[in-house]
C-alpha cells in the first residue's frame, strides 16, 4: 500500500500534522495512557478530514484480563507494593468502565461513536515468555520486582505457571484470555 504511513506522535501535545489532512487514524491502547484523553482525541480529530474515521482500543477491566490480573495478584500476594492507580489517572484500565470511551469521543467532537467489547487471547510461547513480556511492558511490575528477592520472584513465577494450566494454547503455547474495548468514530 502506497498511501499509508505510520508516525509516532505525542498526542498530548499538538500533533505535527496539518489540520484536516488525514483519512484515518488508529490508536491501539494509547489514549487511556494520556493525562487528558479528551484533549488528545480533540487533537486527533483536528488532523482528520471531515468524515474520516478514528479507531482505537482500550483495555476492559483488569479482572477481565487474566494476562495481567494473575501477575498483579501474585505480586500482591507476596506483599510487594504496586503503585496504586488513581481512578481518574492515566493508566492501563482508565477507560475500562462502560461508557467512558463513547463519552470521551463525543466530548472531543467525534460523531457516530461505536464501542464494543472484543475478546481474544494473548499468545505466549511459555510461562517464561508470559512473565518476561509483562514485566518488560509494565513499569509498575518491573518496579515491584526491583524490590523483590529471589524467593518472591520464584513465587510469582510459580503462580503464573499454576495459572497457565488453565490457558493451554496450540503446541504447548499459552492463550491467556484478554478483553478490550474497540471503538470507532467519525471526525
């Protein structure tokens, strides 16, 4: 495809793209991490042509996502501190409540918001892969593990191994359930 380009941007500042110049925008699990999602969505709308579409994804509730909830529970069981997430602070589950995304899209001036849940499986090659992937991607968990001793890390890993038995995938891999909101709207 010759008419597609990818650009990494900071949606919390002015997007370095002329107004009404894009035919579409995609943001996978990003707006939920911004300090002001409505402002980031307004800026995204600004750069879209009238009638262009925005598509996004944002995680549903943590308890619906064992790929991270199991790790969170194992860390908590060891008494390791995870920084608490304020309800309105940016974060992995800040848009998890039903209605939040549609309200943000409408507040940013988008029309025809369509939001629905999508269930899928997070694929991991092994328990080690699950552990490493999530620790590498999560500042919260890497911070908690920095204060952990070898015994704590081994216990957390063992908790993942026990949970992994519930999520067998093809050829010895893991398929851990995940649930996300997917949304689209018109600029």
